[in-house]
């Protein structure tokens, strides 16, 4: 019995973990993981499977400019741990062939322990100093915004996004060996996956997201980091029971990431992702003054999801 995955998924639903663990064990013993409990836990937009070569993939990630991505990581009021960051760096390098460059921002100027508006946080993230070129994501971890476990939102410049991570939600599902850092890593990888535009094909896009723009759609495969965590039910729990948290892109999402990499390389026949070698450590630091909050207003978030 994998208590890690049970703990991960039972807390958000307010279900007693021990009771659900016993139920899951009973179902496994009687073989009740039938057709409805395969890793495909939500219906797709279509059953027609299309080749990855025909996938509609973003121009950014299929161009040379998309071979690297900078993360501006704020360290206050909450930091992303090095362990969580290493997991994300390796996953993006191994499965998307994109090298993450890390810059640390010591202080976001945002308070700890408070519920903030989504706009308040994204406006800070979008305004962090950045003098480089290429795509960049500000990662701002705050106590809570009330918007799922995290979300990604656009900034004014087209190559810029802000990911907001809600620390309170991550801590709320920490139980046993599952740590809040595990959920933070899962959330960050998931949100980056949204910008990378996976899932990109309708046969593994969830029909539950039919009313959402493609940039906010989720994978049908419960063993994929792009599955919408806040919709996890028994099917997804059983799918991950023996393997733990789904900290990877599923084969279909991974194929699309490889296709982006292949098109970047100008070689449609490239099938293998570039493997990450070694450990990327933070490359730069800079200090910014705390920023006053301005233009507070509600902001329509582009992604409202668990992780
Ligand atoms: Zn997937
Ligand atoms: Zn999502």
C-alpha cells in the first residue's frame, strides 16, 4: 500500500485517509481496477488518435528561442527548495530538452502567512527585474491566493509568465513521507507544462476541460503530471497506488515535448530527448527592493488548478 499517494489525494477531498486506504486495498484484492480504473481516468475530447507530427505546437517552443528557460525564483516569503528545484530541472531537461537557468530573487516584498489576491502576486512576479532575453518565468510562492494549488499567468511581454504557488495548500496535503516540497515540485512542473502546451492533442485532452482554452487543458492520464490534481478520485488514486506521485509527463505528453524538441532542432526525425547530465545550480543572484502593491484589482487567471 502506498501511503504516499493515498495521503496526497485524500486530504483535498476531506476523506479519512485510513478508510480510503482500506477501501483501495479491498478493491485491489477483488480486482476492481477494471476498465474504468486504467490510467485514463477522464474522457478525452475525441477518441481519434492523431500523429504527433500533426500536433499544433507553439511557435516559441518549436523555435531556437525555446531551447532555454529562465526561472526567477523568489526566496521570500517562501522559497522553492533545492531538492524540489532539482527535480523540476531534471524533468524539464530529460523530457522537454529544455535547460532551466535559475536566478534567485531574495525578497518578493510580499508578506508571509496571509491570503493575497492572485493579481497582487502576479503583478509582483511580472515586475521582477529581468534584463535577459528569451522566455522567463517568475516563480512566487506565497501562503495562499485561494486559487488552487498554483497557477500560471501571462505577463505583458510575450515571453514572460508568472507561476504562483500556494504554500498553504502544499502543506495541507503533506502527510507521512509526502512533503510540502513534493507538492511544490509537482505544482511547478505542472504549470511549466501548461506553458509548454501539453497535452497538445485532443485524444488525451480531458473533456472536462472542454470549455477551457487549450492553454488550460489537462491530460486524461492520471499517471501524468498534467492530470488535474484537484479532480483526483479513486480511479487516479488506484492508478498511482504502487508508483507514487506522478512526477513525469505521460508518454503522449512526452511525445509532444520531444516533437517540440525535434522541430527546434529542425529535424522531424529526432525521436529521443536530450538527457540531462549533472546538476544545474543557481547561476545568479540579484537584490531588488520590496515593491509597493499597485493597481489592485481582480485578475482573471489563465490557469486555476491543483498542480
Ligand atoms: Zn499527459
Ligand atoms: Zn493545470
